[in-house]
C-alpha cells in the first residue's frame, strides 16, 4: 500500500494558477556567508479570478525578512509564511508589485538545489523546483516571466557575475564590492533561471547564425582548466550549425555562456543563455578523458543547446509533460551524434543503453509511463523512461511519418507553440495535422508503462509459394496499470533469400505493409506474402524500429545467417547478440550448450573480425557478448547473478578462446603511433583494439593480462590506459592491485580521474570488492558530499556489478541501504538514485530476494527519510 497519499500530485488535478507573475526583478547581495535576495514580482490576477482568492507562492527553506505590496509593508495578519511558502491572504484584484526579502545560506546547501556553492563558486540549480529555495514564487513551469537580475558581490571572491540573457550594466559598488545587471528578454519559467558568481577563467569564441547575427560564446571554469574546454566549445559550434541545418532553428540571444562546476546533481542544465554543466561533461584532454568522455561531452553540450528550442522557447505546462522536452531533446541529440559520427554505431549503442537502463526500470517496481499521471516527488521522474523511452517514442513517430512528414510536424510545432508552456497532446496534434493522420492510438505509447513483447513465428508453403509471418504483441501489467492496450508498432523488416540477397513479393495480405515496414496496430496479425520462391529468413525490427522485446522462432542457424547477410548493421549485431544470449540462458538454466552452436558463434565472430567492409566501431560492438543484465532479464525470474557471471565468462572462453591468434594479430595491426584525435575513425580503431584486448584477457589467452598491463603502462592517452585498467580491474587479475595503485597516484590531483579509479574499484568481480569499497568510503578525506564521487563508487557498484551487489548473504544490500540513509541526510537526490539499484530485486532467486527485502524493510523501519528516498523505497516495496 502507498503511504503519504497526501503528497501525491495528479495530472488530472492540473489547474492554472489564479494569479500570474509577468515580470521579475531580482536583487542579489552576495556576501561571504549569506546572500540576501530582494524580489520585485509584477503580479496580475487571471481574468476569472474571484475577489479574495489568496495568492499562494512556493517557498522552501527561506528566511523571510519583509513583505510589501506596491511599496507598502504588509501587516502581519495580511500574509502567512511557513515551510512550504508564502500566502498573501487577500491580494489586490489588479496588477501589483509584491516585494519580498529573504536571506539564504548557500554554503550549507548540500542538496545542490537553489543557490549553493561549488568549490567556492556561487551557482544555482532550479529545475524542477529549486527556484522556491531562492525566493517565494509561482514555481511551476506554466508561469512565464521576463527576468532582470542585479548581482552585487565581493570583487575578490567573485570577479565573474553571470545570469541569463544580456549584460546591461556593471560597475563598482564600493567597499570591495561590484555589481552586474542582466536582462533576459524571453519570458521563461523559473526553472530556467540561473546565476553564477565566482573567480573563474574562461575561453571565448563566436558563432555567426544563418541570418548573420554574431553570438558571443564563452565557457567558464576553474582557473587553469581553460585548455580543457576546447572540445566542448567545438561541440557547441557544431551543435549550433546542425540545429540550423537539420531543424531550421537559430540561436536567439547575443550571448551563450556555459559554466563548468564540480558539484552538480545531474549532467547539465539548459538555463536560458547560461547553461550550467557538471564539469565532467566539459573537461577533456587526451591524457585524462576517454573517447567515451569526448563523445558524451559532445552529446550533452548539444543536448543542452538544443533545449533552447525544445524546452526553453517551448516549455512544459506541468512536470507530467517532462518528456515533451526531454524525450524530444534526447531524440535530437541522438540524431546529431548520428550525423556527426556513424549512424549505425550510434543506434546500436543507444539500444544497449535502452536495454540496460530503461528496460529494467520498465519491467520492475519503478515502472511508469513516459508521461506519468501522478508523482510524489518529481525529482524521481528524471528517469530512463522519460528520457530514453521518450526519445524512442519520438523516433517511432519519425519512422511512421517519414523524414519529410516528421519535419513538417516539427516546423508546425515551432510555429504554433513558440513562447508557450504546452503538453504532449499539443505535440502530437501538430504531427497529426501536418500529415493528415490520426495519432490517437499512437498516444498510448506516452500513457502506458511496460516494455511490450512482440512475438513472431513464420511458415513457408513451397506449393503455393507463400510465406506467412504471425505477429502478436503483449504488455505485462505494471504497478498501477493492470490492463494494457495494443500499441502501434512500426516494424522495419526485410526478407532475405537463401543466397543472402533481399527478396521481393508479388502481393501481400493480412496486415499493413509499406515497403520495408509492417505497422502492427492490433494484438495480433497474420501477414502473407505471395510469390516467394524459397523460404526466406526474416530480418525483423531493423534499426530497432520499436522499443520492444522480440521473441522469434528463428533457429541459431537462421540467426547466424542474419549475422552474415542482413543489410542492416543493427540487424547483424542483434543476430550475434541473440545467438550468444540463447547459449548463455541455456547454460545458466542447466541446459548444456551444444558444441556445434558455440563453434558457429565462434566462426561468426571470426568472420566479423576479418570482414573488410565493416568499420572498426561496429566490429567493437559486434564482438561484445550481451551483458549479464541482458542475460538475466532474458531468464526473467529467480535469477542468480553469480551463476550468470560464471556462465558469461565461460562463454567468452568458449567462443573467443579458439580465436586467440586472430585476436592477437588484430591487436597488433590496430596499434597506432599517431597523436590522439577524438574523431570517429580513430575512436573506432581504439574501441576495437581495446575490445580485442578484453577478449584476450577474458578468454585467458597466454600472456594476455601481461599485455594489458603493458598497454596500461605505455598508453599515451586515457582511452587506452583506462581500457587496460578496466579489463584488469574488473577481472581482478594478479596485476590489478598494482595498476590500480599506480593509477591512483599518477593522477592524484584530478577529481575526474579519481572517479575513474572509483568506478574500476567498484566493478571488480572478486569477493574482496565490498570490503575495499567500504574502506574507500570510510577514508576521512573521501568527499562524501560530491555527487560525482558518490555515483562513481556506489552507482557503478549497484548498477554494474550485479554478482557482488546481490551476494546471497545480503551484506552488500545492507551496506548500500546504510550508505543511502547516510547520504540522504545531505543530498536526497543522490541517495534516491543509488537506491534505484535495487529495482531488480524481485527478479532474484529466493535467498537473494529475501536478503534484499530485509535490507529494504530495515531502511524503511529506520526512520526519517527524505521524500525522494521514501518515495523510491515505498514503490520498491509496494
Ligand atoms: N534538464 C536537464 C537536462 O536534461 C537535466 C536536469 C534536471 C539537470 C534536473 C538538473 C536538474 O537536460
Ligand atoms: Zn534535457
């Protein structure tokens, strides 16, 4: 049963506010230990507001010192202030200016919401509900206002003063203080407000928009790190050009600033004209950042920039609509990466992410629709479902409408809703209108939780030369949603003839088939193709055109055939994954695998490695076996992660052991002495070489771990060094303690490299890992308030080390719940996120399940938890 129902907020209860704030004039006086905020809010009642309707403003942890209306102080009886806000009991029924003054203590703000300090820099985080920790306000995304911000601060502590929009004034304020005035002409919701004051260095550049306007660009960071911001700047300029070219969207202010801070709860934030970034998503240089870091920085810089149109100019009416901006913007950043790099490789990596992060969420106690209809704590809904599944839904829309139809809808969306706070319904309506289609059923994707299962079986009749595909879909119940409807599934496909080439057909019946796509709208369909001379092998769900689990009656030989002949690179990759998954599932559930099947996979892997037409980045992915979590989820229940771990290691040996010579030759051939470049081709070459190294070590080839140790020692960039470290560290080979110790001292001063050390430390697969993690965390100088450090150590352990996290004795479960309770007293968002690692607990075998349940119930019994953590816990145990 759910408790705390009084906190639950429902979409059906949405109502506009009786008052609106149209203009905001903020005055910040920043001193070393306190900040005083004076707010002048221009407020109007809505046309239909009745006289005597109180004005209820949100507030959180504010110390109020004065309230006035139109300059006249309010009598004590005219207002009420408490922990949740400020109520003006009988405001005037006309436009008026409300003036409040509050005092903040940014130094003690460890939640990192509102105004806080990160390594001395004052900065803000307001999405979703942080602005109420700065001043009393209508802290809801449908209130759009213009902002003017005056900041006064000590010149020595904060020579740099930034806020949204344009700088309109600055000067000396006496007594060692100075001031700056910023104005943002674009009305915006408060969650996009930002301010930064600090002693920062910067790099600058400029971008000229398609219509010829020059935009000044700057990235601010800790002094001395300026040269680590160049890649981020390059990514920003490419993002700006891409959004013009691909979506016709130009930037709209004269200034675009980015600030890198070291304490940040998420990746980055799209505040209007002043993006604030977790510094791990800004800093890159070859010696300390990996290829993955470079790609991530490029992606997130693009993502936050793209929000300027999808999120800022058009924002969300309420937080239930979060995926209106997030799903769409993730789709846009995925497209950017696909255009800048390899589309096929990007698609496969996104599918891997979706399966490892979103599918487990959608199939467990935390499942929720991409557009939820209730929440207790909105911070717990910045999830893989809202982001990644949200992007998949937009991608399906693009697939169904085609590129031109999708663009027509997007154009209409920008034209019609610019300057508004809107909804998923409005978003779908423009696509329906622009294309003359009905999207009623499609909308279910936003409303229904759970990953659908698509089942296919085929048959061929040689006499009538007909080929039949039987398709059916089913979505299992999820918390709060017991019955499910059929979804619209765009299923891209092809039929492949015995010689490996595509087959056509003379006629088709029984379903909606457009060229290379079946659109399944019903619970099931039987589609018959005529004029088929030989039994084809079907390639279904090309490009992973719908986010579903696919079950087929294909044999291992069919799959190996697809791995060789499918024209869709995703299809080839998936076929190899399917072969390997089936073998691993068999072995883990007590059915010994057939040597012939293993040999077939081994040959297919050798062919993939040798294939001259495939690029390195693709091969690096194709040569990877499915992760333990994917194997576990395929088994589906009563899983034993330690057994899966063993089986996967054994499969690695069986498949890649025979390829030792080929792998070693490939490893040598892929070496390069060229200086590091972050481009796609060089990245792909390193990825393949490091994959090959992992396979050599994983299959225990003679001398392999020594080879990894020497790659570690001789590496000239972090990609190669970190890959070797991870390979040795996670397998916990004899060399592991030495290389880890070396890594720790080699980069002592760099916190982002420390994170890498923490991650590898948490991924070690040996029994000693838990004690080592405890020791790391107990060290007196461990930065227990920094989200990056905590996530690197604990997030990696719970999400990526299933065998050790789920030890049957429950020691790791209890360690994590204890740590969560402790972190929760400082930073509830980080605590709640670490706790989500338990979302797989009901799938475990009975002993582990019981151990997890007992740790979770003890945490619940232990007393006062934040709303964030209590909400996750209650849903987990419901
Ligand atoms: N809106 C940010 C993004 O996607 C994420 C974020 C949410 C950051 C909440 C901080 C706080 O792009
Ligand atoms: Zn976003």
